[in-house]
C-alpha cells in the first residue's frame, strides 16, 4: 500500500531543505550560509584568496 505525502508534509520538507541550503550557516563554509558563501565567492576576489 503506497502512502501519499500530504501537502503540509511536503511543505515542511521543502522548508527544511530551503533553510538548510539558503539560510543555515555551515561550519565548513566559515559559518556562512550556502547563498552567502556563493555570493562572496563570485563577487569578492579577496575572499577567494583567503581560502
């Protein structure tokens, strides 16, 4: 018997992925979120030299 994911459950999972990938800081990225790290990497040449 296949169980369907409700809209609410899907929204909770999507929000968790969004939070993890866009908002949450990561120690391996020097405590930047993924979005912040990518922005600094692409727009700040001195940032790339530090790493």
